[in-house]
């Protein structure tokens, strides 16, 4: 799971980054709103941890923009603002959860896992969606209980799409994060791997968004 951590406190940010990385999460840490937004435009993430008191503005401003342009992206606020009205403002502004500083890292990890389950059906090991299951520790994939053998590239494409179920993943992102050679690979490797993946898992899973990328819908269309 790829997490964008937006936190200006050096000690806290570094502690959270290390703790999440130790749990196998991919963490990108930024300390300003502007840097966070630049990161989001360059590479999608699966979940945002958002501080509110940032050097270049209030995190609620960034939250509002996230909801306008990345509507379903899960956001967990981390803030020292502990008044009831602050928490209500954060949740009413579109945050999925709110954790008051200081907090125990164990509680943060628990809340991240709970948010991932609600958003993606992800329990830390198993991704499950409409009968399609991907078990990360063993890299096993099954459709309606039947095992499916995938290559490394096919597995990584499916994992990325399932982690972001309901959201379009661009061709560029898939090429950069999964395939050697990066964007514009002259051999059209992405098209070949995607065709093989679809053949193996069956119809009705991966939908093409013409000119943009691919998506696995959370519900049958």
C-alpha cells in the first residue's frame, strides 16, 4: 500500500515513516501542501495521512481540493487540534478518520488497516473484491475460489488495480510502477500483459478507459 504522509514535524514524520515502512508500506513523506499536491499529480497513492498545521497553509484547504479532484481517496487527519469542533470540522470536510496527536503508533497502524479494509477490502494481507482475491504474502490469486497462475508483471498489474479499485489507474502509472522500460515502451508491453491478465482472470474485471488507463470497478457495471 502506497501512503502519502503530509507532516511538517521532523521527529513525528520520520517516526511514522519508519513505522509504516517496517510494516511493508511504501511511504512518501512531504512537509508542505505544495509538495504534497505535486506528488499527487506525479504518482497516485492509496491513502493520505494529513497534518492540518502546515507551513504553507491549512491542511483543510488541501483536503477540500482532494475531495474535488480525488473524490474517493482515503484521508486520515493527524492533528494536535483536539477540540470536538475541530474533529467535526475535519470529518465534515471530507476526512475518513481523525487521530489526535500525540498518538501511539500501534493505534495509527490499526486505523490505517481499518481504513484500507473499508476502502479497498484490504486486511493487510488479502485483497478481496467480488470473488477476486489476491493474497500478498504468498502472491496467490484466485477467482471464485479457483487458483489463477500469473506472471510477476501480471500479478503486479492486478495488485495495483485492486489496491485502487474504483479509481482509474493511468497507463503511465502502470508502466512506471510495474513494467521495465517505463512509459512509451515501444513494444507495447502493457497492452500485451493486460491482455494476458484479462484472459486468465476472465471477463468483467479490468475495464479500459480509452485514452486514459484501466480500472477495476468495485461493483459490477
